[in-house]
């Protein structure tokens, strides 16, 4: 079985706009149980939180802590407490509260939130941080895409029938911008990675030698802590752009290879993504995705499924908006795999 799949709902040569997200949800072993979040430490300063949500997105959230301030830098905020799949005695809880209770810092805890992109399963918990005074950072590559008047549509909150969180951005990060808190360099660098969405952005932690890539790429399969098996493609929705996507993956690989030159094997950069993938060797992971992309471009990869627009989640509503705006050679979304 292939480690990667790609789902395309855009023409290979055109910039498009509109909506589109995961067509294939998790293969669930038990769709009613589990905690609202899981948490584990992935390196000396960073924890991975996975949300157990009703839409089976199971977004990955990252929390890097700086006890000296004290500050937690949160990369993405999941689907929001209203979408948590909490039953059998578990109760829903805001991500902010979960962090404070499960990975607390001593003193007056402050937050900075960095958005890998604005899709609903990554901004759902944003409002609680905003109300607490957290600084919120987004890509400055396409500010209009995340403007308040466009957020409900471009986040897919409208399409998925979920409430659009209310917040504003404090920082629109430039390419290779170094994030600071109270004038202090945090050792975090932002990398624009348009493709999945215009506002997609990776974050590189130079101290931990770790790169966070959002939904730009990830491996297809994972067994989640509560037992669900998630099998999802890398998605290029109608908001995406194939040319930008290929360029971003190529640039990510170049960035990692440059920073891995001369590094001991144990010091090679690790990669964590917005779904399914965390702690993998970055160079190998990105190269694997790029190999599949290049094979798709050469028509060497079989189409394993053609899905009519009306079958696209949620309940066909999003799919009807996709119909007629997909790959020209088929008229329907395509999933590729090796």
C-alpha cells in the first residue's frame, strides 16, 4: 500500500477558487468513544495534541513552550470544542483550557497562535485564544484570503455547517520571518507554502530542528490513540493551485536538504503535519510526496477512484459546489495513488 495519496479537485494548469476538503473520512473502529483530545511530548519543548472530532478530521495541534516568559506557541487550534467527539463520560473542553490543564506553565501563562492555514479544522479553537489576548499569526502571502469578510467561505466553516470563529490577526508573517515575543527571537521561522490554500504556511523550529507543514503534505495512514484508523489523501481543494503546490513542496525539500547538510543522522530535521504524520524524517517524507507529485505530472499514477460531486462531504452540499470545476479530463475529483 502506498504511503501517500493525492486528491485533486483543481485543473493542473489553472488557479481556481471555491471550496473543497477531505472527501474520504476516517475508517473508524468506534465512532462514539474517546476523549476530546490526546496529548504526547514529541521533543524537549513541544507537545502534539490530536483532537477527536465529529467530522473525523482528527487535526494535529502543536504546542511549543517557553517557560522563561512563560509562553506557549500553539500551531493551529483544531475544530473547536463544539465539534469534539466526546462521549462515555468525557466532556468537551476548549483547547486553551486543555493546554492549561494538561501541559501547564508556572506563572501567568501567555499564548501565541500560529495558523498553518485557515481551514475550519485548524482554526476552530481560535476564538478562545483571541479573547484571552493571545497574539495570532498568519501568512502574509494573501491577506485577502483570510480577511473577516471572506473567512466563513474560505475556512469552509459555511460548507461544513460550523460556526466561524471571531478573531483578528496581529501579525501577517513574511517569508522567512523570525517570530518574536516581547522583542525576543523565539527561534521560529515562517515559510510561505501556498498550494493547499493561498495562506498555507510552514513553521521551522531551528532549536529542535523540526518543521511543521500544516496540510501541505502528510502520509496517508495512522492509527489514532483512541483506536480510529485515519486514511486520507493529501488534498488540493478548489481553493488550491497545482503550480504553487508543486513549487512549495519543492522549496520545502530544498530548505530541509540545505539545513541537513553536514548534520549527524540523529540531528536531521523532523517533520510534523496537520494530520496523520508527526516526528518523521523531513527529507524522506517530503521526497516521498514529491516523487508521487512528479509521477502524477508524468501520467504514471493510476486513478483509483472517481467520486461524483454529490458524494463529496458534507452530505453532497460541498460536492455540488465542486461539480464542473474539477480536473478537465474527467469532470470529477480524482484520487491518485502509487
